[in-house]
């Protein structure tokens, strides 16, 4: 599944330069969207899950810090970028939840390296690593390919584990069937694999849900896809 990055920048030249920088080979395949103002950014955020947002502090319509608050509430990681050389802006940016803070003009190589470093630190296990991943009440054992939730301890096939991790990466947000197909079988045409995705979701529900016909964890919505509901430990 491609990494999705949103640039919120009102200066066309700067936005284009940043978008070009994110095409750096270090980042591999990524899908970059550009919003010229806050209103457009909020619209895109309502329709698409982004792995990272690069947010300009000064926008023509909405204060960048207001958008930062929205991103923090939705647990979407973001970098703040500003042309203002004010130490207080950097402090406010980090207090607002920014993962990083850059001042303009942004060096393309530096931006690519910083984004790559952030994504490498925050990429969810892809099923190849050994170890244990904790998500609320979920425990996913990579080495044993097992998942524990409530009183259930279920073995998973490699494809089921990968599917669960794809959903967990965007827990709380919907991932389309096409995106899941692309993540599971990157070399195959995703439109031809919708049925296969549904079959594996059904099998995963059978293993994890107390009542697969009334799922509590793997929720689907017509036209939106599937999302993983994670209940935090009390």
C-alpha cells in the first residue's frame, strides 16, 4: 500500500517543490496530494486517510494551528512548516503535537530525509519482523502469527496477518477494498481482487469475532471499505 502524504501549502512554487522532493528514491512509492488552503485540506482529510501531513503555519483562510488541533485529535501525524523565524512558533508547533518543525525555505534533500526517517520509525510491522505488537486490548505475535483479543487466541495465516496489520495501520479509519488488495497483492490488478479481500475478511472475522455476522472489531461500510475498531484497555 502506498504511503499517502498531504502537503498543505498556499504558495504554488513551494508546494510544487515539496511535492517534487517527496518523489525522492528514499521514499519509494508514495502518493502525494497538495492542498492550497485550509478548507481544501480539511475536505481531503475527510475523504482520505493520510500517513503524514506537511502543514504550513500561515494559510490564507484558516490558522495552521487550528488544523493542527484537528490532526492531533484524529491522531494523524504532521510536520509544521513556516516562513516565520520565530522560536515561539516552533515551541507552539511541538506543543500542538507536531512530529517535526521546518523553516522555509525547505531544502528538498533535508525534507526527503526527515520524512523518510519519520516513516521508517512509524511504519507498522509488515508481518516479516519478529516481535509483539500491542494495540489497546489486542496483542499480535509476529513470530507465532497469532493474535489475542478478549479470551480468543487465534492462529493466523500469513495473508490474514498481513490483512490485520493493514487494517491496524489505519485503525479507526476506513480502508477501501482496492487499497487492501493493493497492500496484499501489490503486483496484481486491485479491481480483480475485491472478492478475494472479502473472503479473507470473512475468514479473519470467523477467527476473531464472537459473532462474525455482527462484527465488533472489523467493521465495513458500503462505499468506504473496512476499518478496525480497537477498544482501549480500561
